[in-house]
């Protein structure tokens, strides 16, 4: 399975309908500061169901809608579609290609679609469960997250591992470090040792 295309319309700086096509292998997005590279990563996170405006570098959810420019008025709606191909094996799907769409209006109304048919966020979450794809599965690493992992400060690296292991936040665990890490690491007696 691989990401075949990403379609953006009215999402952040992508006011015009834009389709990005990807091939198997490594793809690099290159451009000057502020040209919209991180907005592409944000759009993937968003279409997969991100509910935190902060994770999308905004204050509220509607901040992802194109807010207008000197020569252009703001958009009222934004839409992102993500097209995955060769999905049968990884997603256990009857479909060879899967297109997930998310749309949001300025009044806050939000919609999701699966292969063009309206669906719920829950259906999308269920589809990607345990596949390594998804907004919380580290398949998308935001700018600065790699720095955090490579950081020489153990507490910064630890915060990443704790989040990946779904442990309590660093601030909470810092207050009782031994309890939180010990209580979560258990070896099942049923496993061979
Ligand atoms: P850098 O190299 O500095 O990381 P980048 O290529 O990752 O830059 P982005 O952060 O993706 O750039 O894009 C920032 C641009 O997107 C800014 O010019 C900002 O004004 C624009 N932008 C963000 N949200 C919106 C929005 N809702 N409407 C219009 N433009 C937006
Ligand atoms: Mg960036």
C-alpha cells in the first residue's frame, strides 16, 4: 500500500484545487520558507481525522480554511482527499484504491467520505486501526519532532517514547517517574522468557 495522491482545495495556503501525485519510494517536498511544505503534512494529518487545532498549528479548527489574501477573498469551505492504492493486504480491504475525504465549512460543519460515500470519523479510524497509518501512529512526524528524538536531552527523548507508548504526559509522569514507567512495562507470564 502506498500514498498515491493528495488533493487539496481551500486548505491553508492551497486556495486553488491542487493535486499532488506520489510514486512508490521516497518523495521529498522542497521549497523556500513559508511556501507550504508543512501545510501538506498538516493536510494528511487532518484528513486522517486530527481533532486538535494545535496539532495543525492553529487556534481553532476553522483556521485550516484558506483565510484570504490581498487579492483574494477567504474560502468558505476546505476539502482534502487522500488516495491510497494497493490497499487489499494492509487494510484487509476489498478495494484496490481507497479515497478518504474530509471537508469543513466555516460554520464548523464537518463531513467525511470514504470512496465518495459519506461516512463517520469512526469508520476512518476503524479502517486504519493497527495499520501504522493514522494521525497518532507516528506515520506523520511534524517539523521539530525529529529534533526532539535526536535531542541529547534524555527527558525530551523520553517524552516522545512515552507518548508513543500512550503513557501519561511528561509533566504528570515527571512528578512520579518510577510509578508511571514501571506500572506500564509488564512482561506477560504467558510469553516465553
Ligand atoms: P518552513 O520552511 O519555514 O517550515 P513551510 O514551507 O513549511 O515553511 P508552511 O508552514 O507550510 O511553510 O506554510 C506557511 C504559510 O501558510 C504561511 O505563509 C501562512 O500564512 C500560510 N497559511 C497558513 N494557514 C493559512 C490559511 N488558513 N490561509 C491562508 N494561508 C495560510
Ligand atoms: Mg515547515
